[in-house]
């Protein structure tokens, strides 16, 4: 089942662990406010999945991907600029004929065209609502796109008009390569069947070609009219030297899905791919595929390793892109692959800032859990050691709260509670007395705090900074959020719309009527009376916001423009608040929730936590290492530039 939020469509899976990522999504244009500027801090230059890439020379290249992502370099990847595509549709294919002229295609028949190197991208009328998966231009005017249902579109006027051509198949075509204006090959398939089609008359006729493959073919690369290579599922590599009259299987040495291929001449080629639940793969040949050698000279942080596309501009210079914004570059034929600066690709669940510069984010890492610290507003994030280790499963830290720059607490898997009094330079494990999953923690001062877990309906309370944690039993279970306004007054929220309130430090917990049975994921209070809870129901496509101004005696439903589950909320005063949630949802209010505005986050990654220190300055964190920052209510600037560095499971793209 899918549900829409602010125009986005979300898969109905929500994971808590790093391994639980939602499947591929279908994106539609969303109505948003440009009032806030959200920029990527991790990964860099951005963290959406990258699906395609094309370099016209060693310096100039473009990559495209989820959420309408387009990123451009003109200096060989030393600097990257995020370009405005004007869409949130996933873009699957891109083709440039020179530094200025290019096209990108994607979901729901999306075609975008630029004649100025991407400074401006203009939508073109494709005439189809089917997903377009690949595009190939041979010059500024002549190009073709392919996609679902065997669709083939052709233009001879730079995309002013796109005309359908008959492919003779109803199966999805995933790849296309033209060697001149008349000669091209398209590949695709279905379960148990590889399909290859060839034209020598500009697509007036597409002729099926016999081949020995029985797997999906995902990409194809021709260097001239005769020499081409197609790649696909289960390690399939097919080679032709006679324009496809004969396709010969080659030994890849892998059973992983091969998703991208790029040849620069008859001999030099690179293939990339991934394995569902495993790692990525890079294969290289210098003899036309007689021998394929796996390249492993690259290093990526944990959390993402699937490679989706590759482009070489010459035998030595190439780029690979993939999951969660992966960018690998080589200038020596893959003897060494360098990656963009990224702290983590693993899930980040919680974040806490005590001022505009000083904050901590936590999440998953194997073996020791993820703790990230910044003292410069997130311009740099540094890993901190938890002092723990679980090499079998790794460790999830779900919640974090700092009461000042030095004193903070983290909670997570198996009842883990960690405490620091020196800004995270050292962390000390405290005895929680539980093996429950602890999802949230909040302190009203250095001594008084509470942590809540999911399974046992217990609030864990401390009055001495965590030297001792005392269990407080309630009649509810499934706690996901907690907030204490002072040593005595606190609120807990969780499953089935549960809200519990205490005014005596937790000696007694009183249930309150939330008016909903939806899951409540987070809570934020600005004084003893004024608070907001957020959550929702994914199956029903409901986004829940509830507000109280009388200490929870009454909770009032607040309408909002989203329908995905909200996972985090942060208010800095009674009026200014921000909620985040699935598929990059960011909702903003400046009048205590009387009106919520959907802001453009720039991503479709789930956002789990948010922390604001004033009405303008905040940080959101989420899936695959996503860290987003806003510091102003002004218009979104362009571009975002990042420096080039020096020397676990991913979803499989839907065939």
C-alpha cells in the first residue's frame, strides 16, 4: 500500500534498524513553502539515491537520481553543484552531447532538457505517463528514450516534440545506446527473458535480436556500430562485435546484479552493480571483456554500497554513483577510486543541539553504535567512541538529549544508557535495569531525566544524573517519546494514541485522552501547559498532530498538509515548531500549529529526529546518514558546493 504526503508517495514499510529501508518510491510534485533553506551536511554533496550519470569529458559531468536530484561538476568532481530540476520525480537516465546540451528522463514520463549546462532545466512533453528508464542523445537534436511497457520515444528537434516508436514488446526497456543518429540498441526483459532490440533507421523499425540471456538486461554501451556490451541480472554480461547479430556471454565471475556499463573503446570498459542484502561490485576489462577483474580499491562508510550507474569519459577517467548519494571517482582506470566526504551512510535516529553550534546525533553502526558530534553548526561532524561493541548485530542508538554543551545521555538497544559530562569525549555506560529497546530520553536538568522503552510499559526515571535508574510501572506499552518540562512535570507518548502525564516526577502517571488511536512518535513541550505530539498511521495514510494548551487536559487535532507518519518534533517557543517524518517530510509552524506548512527538504529519505535551538536554526537527521540543516527563513540559495576528498543492505531497484 502507498500513501501520499505533501504530494509524495511513500512505501508502507517503516524500519527501526539500519537494515529496514523502505522500498523504491514514486514521487509526484509537492506544494511546499520556500521559506526555509535546508541544506545537506551529510552525505555530501547530497544523500538521495543517484540513478544515472554522464560525463562528456574529464571535467564536465552530471548525475541524477531520486527526488529530482541533479548534481553537476565542471572541474572533474573537485566541486559539485546541486541544480534545480523543478521536479521531485525520480530521474533514471541522463545524456549529454556536450557541456551544455543534455536531457534527463524519469518517472511518470518525465523529460527534462537543458541547453546551458543545467543552469536551467525545462520540462518537455513526453506524451506518456509511463516511467522512462534511459535516454541517449547523439547530437543536440537527435535522441531517444525508453521505459516501461516497451515504450520508445524519439526526437529530432531537441525534444520540442517526442514521437512514439513501436518496439514490439510490452516489457520494460531499461537501457539504450545510439552510436549514430540511425543506429541504436535497447535492452530490457522480464523474468527468465533478456530482450534486445536494434534499429539502423533511426527507430523506424526496431528488430528483436536473438541472445543467449535469460535475465533482465539493465544497461547497454556501444562504442561504434558493431561493438557493444549489455549487462544484467545474476552477473550477466553479453558482448557483440557485429552489431548484435551475435551476442556472446562473457564470464563475469559474479552472480550480483550488474546495473551499469560504460565502454570508451573496444577494449576498456567498467561494469557496476550490487547484491540485495550484500555489497556493491565494480568490474573492469582492458581486453574487451575476455577477462573481467573486480576492483576493490575504494572505501565507503558503512550503510550504503549499491552502485547503480557508471560513466567513463576516457579509458582512465570515470565516475560511479549509487545508493544514498554515493559518488566514486577515478583518474587511473579504477586502480584507485576516491569517494566524496561522508561520515556515515547508516541510519541516524536522534539529534540534540544545545546552541546553534553544538550538537550530537546518534544512530546505527557496527560494532559500536553511531555517535556524531559538531561544535561548528554541523559544518564538520566527528565520530565519538561509545566504548561498546556488538560485532554481530552492531548497535542502534535511538535517542539523545543534552542539557548543556557537556552533559548528555544516549539510549538504545538492549536497555543501553550512556552518559557524558565532557561533551562526548568519554561515555560511561549506566545501569538501566532493562533489556528493552529504549527509544527516547529527556532531561529537565543535569540530574532529573527519564527514558522510555517499547516493550514493557516502564518509564525509567533518574534524579541523580543516571547513577541510579528507577523503573516506574504504567498500564501502557509501546512508548516512543518522552518530555519533562521540569523535575516533576512530564509526558510520555506511544502506541495506540497513548499519552501519559505526571506532575510528581513519575510517582503517578495519569492517562490522557489523545483523541486518536494512531501511533504517537514524539512530543515537545515549551512550558507546563503547552505541548505538541506527532505521529500517524502509515496504513491509513494519516499524519497526526495534536496540541494542548492546558497541560493535556484537552488535546486538539491540528490539520496539516502531510499524510505520512511524523517521527520527530521540536518547538523552541509556543509558536515556532518543526515536525519531520517519512520521505523527507518537514512541516513548519510559526503560530503554534494553527497552520502547518510543508517545507522542501530536498530528499525522500525518512527523517527521524529534529532539533531547533531558535526559530530559524535547526537540524534534521534520518535514513542513510541524512543530516539536513537550516539557519534562515530566507529563500533557498544555490548552489551547494563540496570539496573533493583525497586518497548493509540496500533495496534492489524494481525491474
